[in-house]
């Protein structure tokens, strides 16, 4: 019975993270898969959402200027609103750039957000992070398996709503314009479509989903620090989209599940096979293995496991 409880606990813990990453990957898929926006600053938007929700919902703490003790739902909505606002500002300034220039700009913004979180000790706690982030439903469900399963149900519900809403959007005339801009922006402009406005809308909505994913992450783990949002997080999320298949929301969700499973399995193997004294170095092999997985997918299935299927 204990073994079953342990297996169920691990599975639910694993699925919460997979579903959280799936929410973020859906946002990235809207930006890149449907619109062709090369955002390499995903970790920054995730961090912004996580810190926003955490700082609004924690109780008053020494060392933090905030601590409003607001409901978790309010914190998550605020995370979406702020990341959407920042996405709008970034979009207005940067979306006229193309491909590698946009990538460099978004990467710089993400690094700036991470450095700000690391140095603004009075607001974010600096390198010590934010502790005692409230966990919804914990006051009446406790801290055990029941709460984890309840949180998993909540995250899956959020993921389901996000998927349903995006499917409605991308299969509407709005979504068809996004794909037209991705394929040939000049042609879309010639047909009277305000491509910059559509690109900005896509970037803002994708950023809001990234912020929501960050808030979901923060309220599950109960503690966040700047080191949680390093560029390696952006690499993981791009790997999820590439492996799953860009331009398809089902592929984005599947990729999050597959790559997160691959990442955790590789970590388990490293801990089991590598001596404790060498595990810090061996952790870098996880990144190498993910890189090999991406290379393999690009050779065998360039569109990903469940890539976009264009109508003839």
C-alpha cells in the first residue's frame, strides 16, 4: 500500500510539472508555431509571472516590500495581466525586428528580469528568493497526496481551458491571419492585414500564458528564487515545442510531457550511475541528452511528433 501511495505521489508530482510546462509551451507555440515570433526570453516572462503572483499572495514578511496576502486566484490573474502588459511594451519596441534580432532582444530582456530578481532584495528577496508562497486548498486538504492530486486537477483544468481557448483562436480567421503572416508577411500586408497588430496580439497572449505558467509553478513549489529562471529553462521549453511539434497545440502539450519525462529519467539515471562526487558535473549531461533528442527529432521527424498538418 505504501509503495502504491509513493508511486501515485510521484506520478501526480510529475504530471503537475508536465502540465505547468505545457501551459507555457502553448504560449510559445502561439508565438512561434503560429506567428513565427522567435522569443528566446521565455524564462523571463515565466519569472515575471511567478514573482508577481508570489509577492501579491504571500503574508507580510521581513525583507519584502510587498506581502498583500491576496487570494491565489487574484495573484494568478495579476501575473497574467502584468506579463501581458510587459509583453505589449516589449512587442511595441521589438516586434519590428526580425528573427535573430528579435531573439537577441528577448534574451536580453529575460536576463535583465533574472538579474533584477537577483539584486532587488527588498522586493524579491534577492538570491534567497520568496518563501512561504501560499498553496491553494492546503488549509483544508493538508500537505499530502490528496492536496497534490487536487492541485493536479486544478492545473489540468487550467491547461484544458487554455487549450480550448487557443484552439478557438487559431482556427478562427484571426488564427488564419497569423499563419499567413508567418508564411509571408508582405503578402498579408498586401491583402490589407495589419501584420504588426496581429503579431503584437499573438506576442501578448503568449506572454500571458507564460506568466500564468510561472504563477502555477510558484504556488505548487511554495518557494522561488532567481536560479529557477535561468536560460536553461528557455532551452527546455523550446525543446518541448520542437519535439512535440510547433504549429499544433496538441503537439505542444505532448512535447512538454515527453521532454519532461526524458529530463527526469535522465536525471534519475545520473543519480543512480554517477558517483555523488561527480553528480554536479554529470548534471550537464542532461542538457546534452536533450540536445541529442532534438537533433534526432530534426532528422527523423522535422515537424515533431505531432506537428502541424496544413490543409491542401
